[in-house]
C-alpha cells in the first residue's frame, strides 16, 4: 500500500488556504444527519468536540476520565507558542515554521508544520475570547517568554499552568455544546476496539469503567485524540492513566503506526528517588530561561552544591552552546545531562542528576521576581524533594515526557483507515523527531479548532449518509472480542501483578530504547520484551471481576498493549540506522557527540502495518521532501 | 523506614454498606508519596488475594484534581496547599495511625471504596461555566486589554482544579467556593460580562438542584483548598447573584 500524504499542490504559503477552498462542504441543514465519535477529550479532543458541535454535527465524546478537565493536557506547564510577533523581535509564521522543522531534526512534513505555524496566532485569539487568563503586562497586553530551540519570545503562558487554563477553555466550549445537546459526553468509558465496516471506521466498542458494561457506538467517522504512549516506560511524566490502548487497538484494525521510536526525553524533571517511584514530575522548561545548568568540574565530587566554588563548576550547556546556552532543544539538553552523569559528574544521592541553579536569577530579579515567574514550580519541587530551591540548586534529570510518533495521518489528519482521524499527540504529524517546548498545546488546539472542522467535512460530504447501526455484525464481533480479552486476562490468575510487569517492561525500555540506543541493546530489548509478553499471558494476576469498577483490570488491558507497542518501538529504533532528534543511535554521532542524520537513506516516515501479535509488522515509507528549508546539521552553538 | 497502620473505608459499590478496615503497612520510606504507599499496600493485598483499595488519582502532580480522599479528617491530608498526590510520607511519623475516608457529600455518591462520583460538578459547569464564543476568527488577542490586577485575580480564580475538597470539608457540603471561582473568573474579565447574569443564576440553580448546601462562612473550604482559593470568590458569587436577581 502506497502512503499518500495528500499534501496540496502550490506554494507552501497558500497550500492550506487553497485546500480549505477546494474541500467539499456539508450543507448546514445536513450536518445534523452526521454523527461523529471523539475518543479522548483533552486539548485536541475537547476543542474538536466543541468546534464540530458548533458546526452542527452530532458529537459523541468519550473519556476514561470522570471529566474532560482531568485529561493530562492539564499538566502542561510552560506555555503555548504562537507567531504573533507581539514582541517585535523578528518572529513570523516562517520563523516558527523553520524553528519547528529544524527542532524536529527534519523528520516532519513541511506542509503540516507550515499550517501549524499559520494557525498559531488564531489559537491565542480564540483562547483569549474564551476568557483564558493568560499572563499580562501592566499595560493590559499579553506577555511572552522564550523557550528552548527559539531565539524569539513567542510563548504565551498562564504562570506554570498554561495547559490547565487552555484545557479549561476547551472544556468550557465543550460544556456550552453539551448544554445545547449537540455533544453527548460519556465519562469513565474506555474505548477497547475500533469497528471497521466495509473498510471504513464506523464506530467503537467501550467498557463502562463503573459497571463493566461493554457497549457499541456507531458513527459516520471516528476521531482519536487519546494522547501519547510515554507510559510504555512505566516511569514518565505522563499521568498514571495515560495509555495507548485506543490507538493501539486502532492500529490492530489497520491504522499504521508512524515513527514509534521517536520519544521525547525531557531534560528538566525531578530525579528518580527509588524503586517505589510511580511517576516522574516535570519541572517546566521555562525554568531554563533563568536557571543555569551545571555539574562539578571534578568527577565524583561529593561536596554539597553551595560548597563548590564558582570556578569549579561546569556550566556545560553554556560552554558547549554559546548562542543558545541553557535554551538548547530538549533532546540536546537531555543527552548532555546523561553524558555528564555517565562521566561521573552527576550530583545528589543517586548521582543521576545535574543542578539547575537559580542563585544568579535571584540576585538579578530578587526572590519575589523569581517567585512571580516560577512560584508554583518551586513549591512543587520542595514538596516532592523536601529541599528548598530558593536556597539550594534544583536537582534535575531527564525523563520520558512526550511521544512524537503516533498513528500515521495524512495532511487531513486521516489515518490509513478511512473515516478514522487522529489528533494531537496521538498522531505523528508535526514534530518530526523532536518537539519544541510549548508546541504540544499549539498542535493539539490547531488540530481540534482549526484543522479537523474543515477536513472532516470534506470526508463526510464525500461519504454521504447511511443507516448503519450497532446491530451490524461487525459491532457484535468487536464486542465479543473485547469480552474475550477481558475474560482471558482474568482467567490467568497467575502470581505477578500488572504493575510488576509494567515496571519490568519500563526498565528494559529505559535502558535500551531510551536516551541512547545501539544495535546490540535493541536486539536484546526485543528478546526481553517478547519474553515479558509471553510471561504476562501466563502469569498475570488480575483480581476481581469484569462486571464492576476494577482498576487492576483497566491497567491489565493497557499494559498488555504497552508490551506490544514497546516491541514495535524497539524494532523501529533498530531499523532506523541514523540518529535524529530524540532518536539517538550511539553508532551514528558526530565528533562533538551530536545526532548524525542520514538524509539519503532515512528522510522518511516509517509507518508500520500490524500483521499479528508476534509477527513482523510491515514497514511502509513515506518519503519526506524539503522544498523550503534545506536540511542541515542542526547547530545550536 | 516507618511502620504505620491505615484505617481505610471499604465499600464494594454505591448500594452496599461500607466499613473501616485496618491494614498495617511496614517498610514505608519517608520519600514515598502517600499514593505510592497505597500502591505498595495494594500490591501486597493483591498477592494475598484481597481486593486492592480503589482510589482515584491520575497526574500525581497536583493539577488534574482527580485524587480525592480524606486523610485524618482533612481532604488532601494535613499539609496546606497540597493535594493528596503531592503529600509525602515524610509528613507522618513511625507508628502513626492514619484514617482514610472518601469524600462524604450527598452530591458525591460513592462508586467504590475511596472513589466518588463528582459528575454533579460537571452539571454545574454545563449550566453556565463558559463564555459563548464560536471557534473561528476571534478578534486579535491584544484587542481586549485587561489590567494586570484583574487578569491576575481572574487567574487565581481559574486555578481551581475541581477536586471537590471544598465540598468535603464543609459541614453543609456547600459547593460555593467551586461555583464562586468560576463565576469570579468570568465576572472579572470583559469577555464574561455579557452573560454574567444568566451565568450566575443558572449555575446557582444547578448547584442547588444537585443537593449542595449553602455557605455559612466557616471558611473550612478556604483552609482546605489545595490551590489557595479564598472566600473572596464566595463573596463575589453572592454579589453577582444578588445583582442578577435584583436587576
């Protein structure tokens, strides 16, 4: 099957505008005849639900959370990028496009990224109109800050709670549509299968997490906005419930999975303290605006930070990257932190940490000035570590944070299954091999507010209406399949808990498919993951029954999928014999230790087709062409 | 390492009768979060063939508002300005007895053990917690200048995480801090002005219909709120309500 990205013809500046005009429209009176299922109601799903309902479609929205406001978009801290150029510092749509493409190490589609940059300003307008309380200057206008990978200040923010405020904005827009009856919201419903009829996505099967009831839902199109798969690693900055099950089950029904090995390791997280740790906490990248990263110059230096004199500190990011300094992109900052710790310059009890020091910022801005910018983050740090970052430098270490890979979509956000669209972090589309800070919120809202309302209309207008209901045999078959998997999980009655399997998988993933990868390690990981999969189905212990609220059963479904997805991630990393962005293969690096791309052989999107559990998936390639930005060795020096 | 004893409310579902059960927990590290301590206990219970304790949690960084239990009589436990998920065992001592209960309020029925149904909050938000604006070509963001003071105050109101601790701490099970926060946010901003009367009337009507009580100014909600929302928002809610009724 040839992958058609459906990138419109014409100059990049006019592709989206022309495409919007050429797409078919659904007559206002006919929109109510179409039903759209949206799975996941975070930034991407919530904004899509609101926007599509406003247009007049019937929207059925599903979340495994009790409320859309619980989606993990809420935890995004630092901000959202937009090419508004309010600061008069040289920003433009083209510069945001360029920065994003370069930041992604030239593994994203030019046309998608340009569209993202084009609609970025409109997102800010929309959110302000909804009453999102962004940070403002005394004159009443919006304030900006700068973020990694950019030399302009284009990031809009609401203290360290930007994701929360944007999500509550989308949630409020969705609530308005619920009040008007155009969105029906189903909380605590987890999608466990995609239903495909005559080659088209026509519905889903869910499990009601309160009662265990398995039920089918039919629609004219299905939208997945179910987030990323960082929790494959067990320890990540993702929320505990974040999972890949909806996306993975859609993959098993024919949706290709693209670039699964592109995972983002965020450089500024609170280090792991011990084996009981359940998740990792991010400290916003915005801290790198004012915090300075350093380690002791002497390997194995055990003195407390305050006793290490200035000239015995190595501010290694400032030393290695004089022009970007502490604001290099995430992949670079993470890799360098790992390198410092590998060379025994790490700090703290575990020696797996570097310092992020605010003493200069406190001298410059005063304690109150620092508190104004980062107060909630400092409080959070102190609560978790028991240390006061106003007095001693923060200790930070990289942690899994975001997944650039995801279900393959074309320019219209449609997957390889017609009628199945994928939005936000769940798709692979805009960030290439590395996402820049403050661009996830931008992409989620771009997809939901400004892309899908157009591209979905084109699909529906072409498809037309029909009378398919859940009495079709495909729904019954899916329901039976879902029930069978549940029964199988409960029937094993082994000795190992779901979490024990998950932690085991996570360690393998972190050690061999994490920040640095190599051929031998990846081959070893593949063997180990397959062993874990076999053991899981022989020895997992899931208590309780399927007809009740059963959190262990929920986890068991998700971990079963994580294991299969983990295998695909390792395979993808093994097949990509180059380094790019977050995918760092030790065999492929420059003399300075930077990622060495191979544009001749690997300037493509790797889209994997599922062929059965334990079977080798088939690799399809979408070649990437660069007409406007010439790929070069990324330099942040 | 510490050894503690938990007294936990166990209830199979909303129709069954619940009771406290005691569980000794050994080998608790002070660096563990409270929920990691519960994770550890649950792993042990599962291996013993006892059903694990159901509790709600998700982001574990104090922002999603999912975690919801009452610890030693206080929603989110003993530390001010902190959610349950950010509470760490260093806040407790070796030998402590810790009582864990679900939120108790008529409008928050129990689903299982410590998990409650907060969909009543959703219905209040649906009744008016929004500015009616369509997706499309909104005016330029800087076309609506907002003074920094108002913007900051609106942000403080908007910081509510919808956890429901205010209700759980209130002897009247009042949701007025929750409702007041949303009404305040929009009343302070020019974007919220056109609908302010309908909003407050509809949200208060929904709040009453769900069975939440009224405010009698004890201030327990303010003392408990993990995000530091204060009674000013309730005062503003009352002011908005009275002016909407009278005009």
